[in-house]
């Protein structure tokens, strides 16, 4: 391995902070101690919405278990991860953001 290039296990770190899941207009924001739990709850919440197969597939790809590292990285660098679900013509904001002091609102 070349010097200065960390190996994969060191570069992949789980998002270490509690997060809040918000599905506006569907449920109150909910606190989760671990990112994988929040992502699973997000997918379960989205499944209850009357979305078409394309939107369901979009959310399954964006927030599926294999995306945990990427979502964690986005939370750490951008402070939130947001997507839109369209229920008919009405946009529904789906957000994950850090819990605690200084959290996005």
C-alpha cells in the first residue's frame, strides 16, 4: 500500500451522532440514536405514502442499507440529507439531520 493512502477500513467510519428523521406532513420529527435505525424508519415511513414504483425505488436506492456510509458522510459534511416525495402534485420533504445542539431546523 502506498504511503499516505489509508486502507478502506480507516476511511469508512459510521456517522457517530444521533439523528432526527422528519417526514413533513406525515409524522412528527423522530430522534434516533443510530443512523441505520433512522434510515430503516425512513424507508418504512415512505412505504406508507401513496407513491409510484419509481419513487419507491428512488428512496430504496438513496436510503437503503448499502448507502449508510454515504449518508453519514453527507450528514457530516452538509448537515442534512433531504429528498422530496411527490404525493400527487404535493411535495413531501423527507430529511435526516443531526440531533442535539446546533442541529439543522
